[in-house]
């Protein structure tokens, strides 16, 4: 082959080297991410037969999904719970990330970040079960209130608190599980802020509060936006927490998908619900990013 042939030049170009470098990752993503999604999308247009799938294209599954009031109610509940979890998680994560970035010595930050990741040492399922123990009828909280005399006959509260099988319990469990995912991106955004900008604001007569609102918070918004998306998207599709903490009485969209795919063995309907839910989440996420695009462009 000639030294200067087009094929030889392409072989030694930066583009070819870049493609060769990312090809294993791209292949992994296609096989393990894109292929299942495309399969679910294809199944959503098929018909359901008795213990089989009829490979005939139809839109009846989507029509049945969007005309079903149960689906709309469960999807709305999922959005509300996920929104509540996101709000609580990000609101609690920001002060922690701010403390780590501005008040912890540089040589101690790695230790603090290490401590934040400790919950990941245990299984997500185990952490959910622990919250079930904490919030149970005879759990840690009720037992503690009994021991100090707040719960019992003739006391301020006669019966133990009913905390399980509530939206609040589901939100608290999910907020704890996804807290590190919110802390880390906000911390990274705060670390990138040039401290001289904060000093300049205070030199010009701004108070600490106004400097935070006008300088720190806008510059940290890319991390906040990332934290919101990282928490919101997976929590809306969580299956384990509503099943265990909610006792199956407050199902979310993932529980509805599971019921269609496994107990009812209606794969086309379950796939249509999954695709519909993904479309709604994608639209909400894109709208949120578009609404905050001025923060994502960076300082001019």
C-alpha cells in the first residue's frame, strides 16, 4: 500500500485513533444499553397473545396506556414523589457540599468525600430494609419514643406512629439513598469557583448573603442542575422502595411495569408503559435543562 494513500492517511489520523480508542466503550453501550431500549420500543408496538407475543404492528398499546386513568394517576404520583425527593435531596446536599468546599481544609476534603461514599459499601436493598426497621411499627423511632415516655397509654401519643406505607417514608428513603449523587456534582461545581470573585464582591461592599446569591449560587448552578437530573431520573423509576417501604400500597410507575411484564405476562403493554414513562421523563428533563441553559453556558 502506498505511503501516502488515503487509506493509509486515515489509518494514522487522529480521528481514526480516537475512534479506535472509544470503540470498546461504544460497542459496550450499543450492546448493553441501546439494544435493550430498542427491544422494549419494538415490543411496545406488538400485540399480546396468550403466553406469547404477536409480531404485528399496532398502536393499541399506547392508546390503552394513555386512556387508562390508573396509569395517569400512578405516573402523576411518581412525578410528585420524585420531585419531592429531588427537592429535599438537593436542598440538603447543597449546604453539605458548600461546607466541604469552603470550610474544610484542603487536606481533609478527601477524607470527607470518602465518608460520604460509605453508604455505597452496602447493598441498596439492605439500606432500604434498614429504613423499614427504622420506620416500622415497632421500629427504632417508635421504640425510642416509647422509652422516653412519649408513646403509651395515657401519654402524649397513645399508639405508635404509622410511618411506613406513606409517601413521606418513600421520599425519606430515596433521599437518603441518592444524597451522595447530589452532593458530589454540587461540590465539584463549587470547587471550580474562583475565590477571588467572592473577595471582589465583598470588597465592593456586598454582604456575605448577597455575594452568595449573586456570585456563588449562579456559578454553582451547573452542579445543581446535574444533581437534580441525577436524582430525579432514577428515582421516578425506582421499584424496590415503593414495594418495601410503601408496602405495595403506593405503587409507582416501575411497579406498574413489573406487574405487566411478570405477573400478567403482557410484555407489549409493559413496554408501552415503560416507553411512555421514559418519554415523559425525557421531556421534563429537557425542559428543566432548557430553563436553566443560561447557567450552563458558563461565565461570559
